[in-house]
C-alpha cells in the first residue's frame, strides 16, 4: 500500500484485506476497479469500467 496524499492510498486486493494496516492508516472506504465482469459499470469516454465499492462494516 502506497500513500498518494494525506488520506489517499493505492494498493492491491491483498492490501484491502489487511485489516491491521487499514486501521493503522485510518482507511474506512475502499474503491476497487476490476478488470472482470461486475454488476456495477460506468462509462468513461469510450471505455466501460467495471467497479465495486467496499465499505468497512465497522463504519456503517
């Protein structure tokens, strides 16, 4: 997991499952952009992007 700016990090699926690091970095929400078929899609320019939003259950 890499810090981009204060409060914004980028990482992979393994990082998103590391609850200890999420808590240490006060990460409460994750946006995951997938390259597989998914329920949620958004059109950006001429591209269709599949996405999934995962919310930390402790923050709901």
